[in-house]
């Protein structure tokens, strides 16, 4: 699935699902909390407006690429006090998708 296909489901998405779709597009491993935090930092640095999203971990689940569980990933993030580990709501406009795609999830910090 692409970011445009995700946007067709709803214009506003949570950043965890957005992160997973970006990684699928770029054939990268989404199951690394440190990379997700770098992604959120990238979005803030680019000036995107993000609103905290009260993600219900039990309802966020589903198995994704290579059998990894989104619920477990969200629980890993929830253990962090870093604000970049939170889930946010993001509007998937064309400009926002362009900014999202500027981030390379495969490059280590």
C-alpha cells in the first residue's frame, strides 16, 4: 500500500500507520522504535502540524510485513518518555506526503 492509498482511506492518519506505509514503500524495516522516533523528529523539524493521538494499543493491532505485530510495536513506543515516541494525527496532503518521503527509514542515525 502507498501513502496515497492510505490517504484514500482517511485524510487524517496516525503517524504509526503512516510510518509503516512509508517503510513499505521504501522496503525498510518499520519495527525499529529508534527509527520511528527519528521519523517523528523529521516531521517536527519540517514544521508539520502534528496533534497527539490517543492510540488505543489493543485496537491498533494487526500483523504486518514479516509477521511483525503493530500492537507490540506500539507497546515498545509507549515505554519511552521521549515525545518522539508518541503517536500523532497527521493530515496527508500532497505537501505532507512529499515531506514524509524525504525521510529515509533505512539510514541509521
